[in-house]
């Protein structure tokens, strides 16, 4: 308790600012902007990240580097209750994974395909271990907690996950709406298959994609919502297992193979 009191007294500005920023961003709420091609949805967490970054040592300098590092280490503390909730939910719903059809359960393997596409691109862009956290999954809430728990809040893998998480929060709903419309226009996949694919574990993105598909296929609108919701629930449950036992190990292995080769190419071009 004595050590805790010392830390609180020394870094009181961090805790006070976190409370003030949380209140301000909660009052702002979720902002939706019509940008013509879709609706841009900005969540309170995005505002909090922007405000916190502005107050850091690289901008307004309200916080020094040691205080910023403390703030990063507190991310795991904040995410711990969420991780506990996800663990309880996953354990309680294991029976559902057995009872539903194989298509819904095995759909999580589809996310692994993105590793093969995104990891080389991330390495060509010059990312190092950040690419592991950025590319192993779609990086929603549970993935952010998982990466933070495994690597720690200050690890490059966690920074990669968090970067994709923020980008997804900002443009994810617009991207999913447009993607759903484009894929549906090919008229190759069944509307229910598209609805299942829209459940990626992010409620806002799921809703955006389902809404677009419901307008394109009004006769399947209700069924799309049902399939979308079931898929999203299962993705949240199975995503932790898939990321822990398949996604992360596969990405680390591919990183070990590709980084020396692609990194050498990038360094040669830079010279």
C-alpha cells in the first residue's frame, strides 16, 4: 500500500487527466459524419486517444516521458476486467460452439487468410515487430486485450494491434459498408454467406455491413441480421482461441521467414 501511495502521489497528473479525458469523451459520445460514400463513425475512445496524444511530450508537453510510460503500463490494468469477462464468456459458451453448424465455427479460419496478404505489405512499409500485432487478426476489443496480455502494453506488437484498432474504429464502418456493397454486386455468394462474413467481432462494423446487405437483399434482411449476430458472437468467443493458438504463432513464424528477406530489400532500396 505504501508503494501504491507513492506512485499515486508522484503521478497524480496522469490519473487526474485520465478521469477528465474520460468524462469529456463520454459527454461527446459517438459522432457520426455523413461523408457521401458512407457514414464515418468516431467513438469516444478515438477522441480520448487524440486528446491524450496531444497532451503528451511530443505536443503540449503536459506529461513527460516517464508519465507517458506509466500511462501505457496502465492499459493492461484497464483491460484486465474485460479479459476476465471474455474468458468467462468463452468458457460458458463452449457448448454453443459444438451445437451450431460447422460453417459458423470454421469461419474464423477465414481471418487467417489476411495474414498472408497483410504481413508482406506491412514489412514492405518498413514495420518490424509491430507487423505481428497488426496483421495476426482484425484487431478488435478482444484482440487488443490478448496482445496486451501476452506482450505487455509497451511492446511493439501491442502498438501494432492498437494502431489497427484505432484505424478500424475510425474508418471500419465505412469500409465494411462499401465492401459489403461491392462484394454483393458480384452476385457470386449467397446473401446469408455475406451476412455470416460480416460478423467479425465488432458491433459497429457488423451493423454497418448488415444494414447495407439488408438494403440490397430486402427479402433476406431479417435472416441476414440473425446470421450476422450469431457470427459476430462466435467470432468474439473463438477469436481469442484462434488468435492465441493459431493466428499469433503463424504470424510470428511467417515474420521470422519474411522479415530477413523483405527487410534486406527495403534496406537496399533505402541505401
